[in-house]
C-alpha cells in the first residue's frame, strides 16, 4: 500500500546508511590509508589478488575496488 508515494505497512523499509564506491589503482595501499590516516577499519581485502575492500567508520562504508589497465612487456627481440 502507498500513501502519497511512500510505501507503508509491511513493505516499509528504512534506509540507515549509504556507501561510496571508489575505484583505486592499489586497493591494499588505499585500504591502509583509510585505516592508518583516516581511522577506518576493515575486516579483510577480497580477491586472490587483492581487488576489493570495505573500510568502515562511524556507520559510513567506503567500497574500494581495484581497477587497472593491462600492461604489456616489449621484448628486445620483438623490436
């Protein structure tokens, strides 16, 4: 049921927070910065190669996702 565009009754939900999604070039360094400098904590870094972390502080969560561009090595023989 709605009341002027608002959901009421059993379907009413409350948003209690929000998170910012940031793309970083080094998720480990970014996570350490949030922890050591900004006072955040994080339970772990996800991925076989670290690629995602969720530092949190005072009910605020930052989603850090590592992005990178492929690197290509040029061999001397290929020139």
